[in-house]
């Protein structure tokens, strides 16, 4: 998202506050051993990341100059969003790594 704002690309909705709230709730639920609720918050965050990613893809499809500059972070985001539990060579670092790739400041 930071890269998009630097380049003057306006997003439909950034979900920064909602993602931050889901992150905090995930931590609280996990500490209280409420794992189903924690997983639900983690899934919500992944949904937010996917929405922002798809919105950026749509915006950058119209302007290929920006697309080339953002290719490396996009590859990492796509990898984080599509990796499965059983996959080898997962991107480690948990959800904070994904937030850094998307540009959330949590």
C-alpha cells in the first residue's frame, strides 16, 4: 500500500484499521486459548490482504509502468496468499511479514 500511495494510485479501500483491529484481536484470542476465534481473525486479515492485492492488480493492469516497478513485492504477496500448510519453501515470518510486504504499519 505504501508503494501505491507513493505512485499516486488510489485504492478502493485500504483496510488498514480493520487489519490492525483483526491483528490485535487475534493476539488476544490466542492468549486466551480461544483458537477458533483466533483463526477466524487470522482468516479475516488474509481476506483483507487479498482484497487489497486484487485491487492493486486491477489498478496496475491499466498502467504497465507501475506494474514493472512493483513486480517483486507482488510476487511475495501472491506467494503468501496462495501458500498452503503442506507446501515446501513457505515464506516464514508469519502474518507480520505479509503486513510488511503489503505496507501495513501495525
